[in-house]
């Protein structure tokens, strides 16, 4: 049974979540970070992960409006944990990785909401489709590591994830939840 690659939309969410960053020495710590997408197939939640992603960050929590975040996700790294299903995600009806290898997010504004909470807005591009997105992000710090977490929802069909027979939302829901946790180094204390 093939699970829908719908979860790729969730990946886009991960792009936005990497809202924390500050200087040239600011880096994403991939081994401590995660992008999870959850969709429903025939009413049953199906969870997937993106294994490869990167970010260029320039973020100072004291001056969020001056910050910039650019995020890329390797769409071929999507996994639902089943080899056959993962192979389906690469195909044209889903992520079409032969033509669209990466999803990207580019921030346009970062706004402080106080108490380590921020709102990051920008453009998410998945499978050639672009959409404005605003993502709530919470920052916490422990030692030299800043962790950015958040959750947001996407509509997979906006990004043409699950085309043709997979566009039937009774089989695979249109809503995809994206959850992210990005560990970052080099972010100023706040």
C-alpha cells in the first residue's frame, strides 16, 4: 500500500521554521534538527520526515526585522519509513524530484511577538508552485544552542502534491501539518 507523498508540503513548513540565525557563524545543526510532515490517508495519520535540509541564516533576536532566512529542503530525502512508498514520493504525481529537487523558503519579514516567540513570513516554493506563508516560531536557548520550533498547516494540492488519482481528498487529505525543530548555533542570547 502506497502512502501519499502529500507530506512534502510539510517540508515547506520546515523551510520557514528555520527562522533563527544571526551572523556569518550562525549555522543549522542538522543532526539535532528535524522536519516532520503529517497527512491523513483514508483518515489515518501518516508521518514522514525530511532527512536533508539546510539554511542560510542572519538573525539577531534583538533586531528581528533585520533578519533573513533562506531554507532549502532536499525533496528526495522525504521518507515515510517504507522503501516502496518512499520511491513513490519521488515520482511526478508527488514530489517530481527529477524536475523539482528542492523546496525553498525565503523570509521577507520576521516579527517579534515577545517572550521568545516570533512570526516569520516569506515565500515557500514547492514543485514549482509558490505561496506566501507566515509561520509562528518559538526560540529557546540552552548553552550555545538555540532551538527554533513550530507547527503550521499547508494544503498539498496548492503545491500539486498528489496529482491525478491522488488528488482525491477522500483518499489522501489535502491538509498537511508540518512540525519542525531546528537547532542553531551562533544566535545571540536573548
